[in-house]
């Protein structure tokens, strides 16, 4: 079975207009000042929030 009408190129492009990959938002870590993603632990120092810090493995590679 085939669709009754073919989608025009403009309609297809309008439908896909919001599907572009967007850059992730970054903030500065208040503990060390490194760039980190929002709502995640800092990858350089492990800071999460006041009173909570996780261990981070620092590889020398």
C-alpha cells in the first residue's frame, strides 16, 4: 500500500527543522573553574554540590 499523497520537499524540511543536533550547554565548576555540563559532576575535580564530591580517576595518558 502506498501513501495517497507525496510530501513536498518543503513540508519534509519544515518537519525536520527542529531535529538538528544542538550543542550541549556548559557551565563553570564553582569549585575548580573548569567547564562542565549542567546537572553533572565535574570531570576534573568531582565536585557535585556543597558537601558532596566524588572520586575522579586522573589518567596520565
